């Protein structure tokens, strides 16, 4: 593969190209059937042979195009680079969906520099959608511009969320959702952070919040959401970090912070 320069447009094109290839790999694998399924951090935190195959494909193609870059991947890739660019990859975001043959799984590929998230691509094979963005360049789905919703009433907000693999955390998170369900339009729990972030970016849901993510869960979707006009932060309204993520259109961000704080003052 030809060496890809540092230009953000070239980097996002590379992320899209590799993401599409990984998306084809995992979609074909799902159709053929799975033969190697095991668990990681908890009995509900699953991994398949295609998580590992997808990560290997992504890592090999990044290093072929940009051998001096760093890479951090969910399935153990940890390549120290010297270029100042680091890639964060989730070879199958939503492995449980993938395992059960549900539509909501994705490939998530992002790159960051010294200033933070730089480019992101999220490929959702089951619906043939590619969300992408680079810092300062807008957000896109299959090449068309996407923007966040304009919903400004909390009671009309459709909110996405996710739950931890840890049972005790999941129980607390479910109690929070139960306490807020009558103060918003409804909740969606789709099972994959990267698509949730993209759906918030494109106005398909009005907001998304989750805790206890990993950097590769967040990185690509964060760029896409910011470039679509979303406000991105933590559940307490501070700076976003993988442990605490709240993404919403600007009109809803503050009201959601206050709602979450009123329900769970110790956890917002």
C-alpha cells in the first residue's frame, strides 16, 4: 500500500477504506457462522474469532500505510509509534449483537494526535452505512452531511444508553434509567457505543450517555458527534472521558446533566 501522508483528509479516507474491509470480513463471518466464542472480563463480555481477525486486518493495513503510527486495539494490539499519530480501533463494537445475529454491530477506527481525536470512521455492515469525520471538517454518513437534532424539550428527547458488563454496575444503571424514563420521550439501548454516538450525531436519537467505556469505544464516535454539532462531555457536565460520556444536541445537554444529577447525585 502507498504510504499515506499526515493530511487529515488522507487519514479519514484510510480509516474508511480499512473499516469497509473489516466490515466485509465480519459480515461474511457472521453469515458463515461462529466457531470460537469465549468471554473476557465477565461471562457476558464476549469475544469471537472475528474480533481477532478484524483487529489483525486493521492493524496490518494501518502499519502497511503508516508504519510509524501507534495503535491501541480492544483485542490487545499495542504498537508504540513515533509519528505523533495513534490509532484506536474496535474491531467489532457490539460483539454481543454480532454473536446473536443482531444488526447493531460496527467497526470503529479513529486516530488522535497531540490535540485529541483527529479522525473517525464507524462502519455498520448490516445497514451498509459509513459514518466519518475529521476535526474541523464536518460529519458524514455515506458521504452526506449529518447534523444533530434540534429537539429542545427534555420531555421530547429520545435518549440512547448502554449498560456495563459488570452486574452491580448494570443494576445501578438500570435503576437510573427507570427513574428518568417518565421525564423523557423514551430510552433506546442498542448495544454498541460507536453506532449510538453516530445516531446522536445524525439526529436519529437526541442524546446518548454511558459509563465505563474504553478509549476505542469512544474515539471515532466522539469526532463524528462533535463535527455534527453535538456537545460532548461527561455526565456531570465536565470534560468527556471513557468512564463518563454524555453527548447531546446543545439545547439538551444541560437539562440532561441536571436530570442525571437529580437522580443519582453520587454518580453523575
